[in-house]
C-alpha cells in the first residue's frame, strides 16, 4: 500500500505537469468517482470502464479526460488525452458528466488499476485537476472457469451419490424389517384368533355347566316322586 501511495503521488505530479496552465476560474472544483472493482469473464474481449465527475465554478469549456493505469511497480499513460494505442484503447463520452474507457482484445495481462483523470486546463485552481480512486480490472482465466466447472460437477455428483445411497439404504431397511413386520402382524392375528377360541370355550363351558346343573336337579327330584306313588298304591 505504501508503494502504491508513493507511485500515486509521483503520478499526480506528472499529471499536474501535463495539464498545467493559467486561468481565471480559481474556484473551480472537480470531483471524480469510479467503481472500485470490475470483474469480467474470460470469454469477454471488450470491456468499458466508467468514470463520473462533477464540476463547480469551472470554465464552460469541456474538460480534458485522461486515463492511466497502475501495474505492480509502474504506471502507464494510456490516454493523455490522446491514446497511445487507438486500436487497444478508446475514450467515449457517455453523457455530459460520464465517460468511459473501452479496452479491446482483453487478456489477463490487462489486469491492473485504471485511473480516470478530469482536468480543466484553463483553471489555475488546485482542485481543477482531479483523479478518481481507480477501478481494479480483473479478467478471470480459463483455468479458473474450468476449476469452477469441475467444482460444480463434483457438487452435482456428490448430491446424486447421496440420493442414491439414501434410496438404497431405505430399500435395504424395508427389506430387513418386512419379515419382522409380517411376523408381528401374524402374531397379532394369532392372538386375536386365540382370544376368540378361548371366549368360545368359556361360553361352551358355561352352557355345559348349566345343563349339568339342570340334570342334577331333575335327578334329585325323582325319589320323592316314586315314594309318593308307592304310598298311594298301598292305600
């Protein structure tokens, strides 16, 4: 970070040197804003980096738009304001306060910090020349996409394997428990049948006992009847 700040200070001095000029609009103030990050897919060949600015108390003439980029240990002038490579870089005016840098034939070598600068060169105000904080451009490599694809395939395969294992385990558990369930059901049916038989036996026994009691009572009454008949005959 310290190395970056040192390079940026050097860059600002070079920036002021390029755009130094005198003018009457000493109250000119410029503010520049940029998105901090922009990531693009490895298949993208062209990208637009946006930059927005606001100006207060500045000359009515259009400002100059400049683009730079920071690599690991150096900075490069891309468009100041003319672009060093018209085939690679192009500056577009999106609206009155919005501009963009178009980068063609994008590769991973273009990964860097891109800084947008706005300058009213006819103003002597120190705030008339300002830069944004920069946009970190990152183009993902094909190997990363391939790695992500492999990760997705592995996740899907793991999910399918889990579903397969769960299904097999469920069927296995049902297969193992089915005889026990059938046996339990058979035992319950047998107990029910036994209960029915036992109940029938108890009813039969009760009826038999009742009949036996009646027969016994009739047998006990027979001698009295015979005695009565003998007495009557003797008389």
